[in-house]
C-alpha cells in the first residue's frame, strides 16, 4: 500500500483510515489494526507539524512482518525536542 498525503491537518485521519483498511484486508486482528493505526496517526501528525510539504505512507507485509514507513519532504533528520 502506498499513499501520498498533503501537509494538511486531515492527513493523519486519511492515513489512519487507509492503514486500517489495509490491515483488515490482510486479515490482521482488529486490535492489531487499531494499534498500528494509532501509531501511524502519531507519526503522520509529526510529519504534518514538522516535516516537509509532501508526506508518503507505505506499508507492506513480507515474511509475516508488517512494515510501515512514513516519509516527509524535509531533508533534515528528525531531532528530539527537549521540553
């Protein structure tokens, strides 16, 4: 699965819905899909707030392992913010 998202406040929800459908299509348990959707929502939210203008979500299942990747257009590596 691959999805291109805008740097928009609606993108986390779009990513969550797309990944939830993808996980359901793979036959993953609903609880696992919910957890994966929550995690991707957080990462895409970070990309919207701090990343570049184009966000790409990709996911695949290989050898029983689900891989989810989020990439944004910001060329700088992420850094931990101290609060």
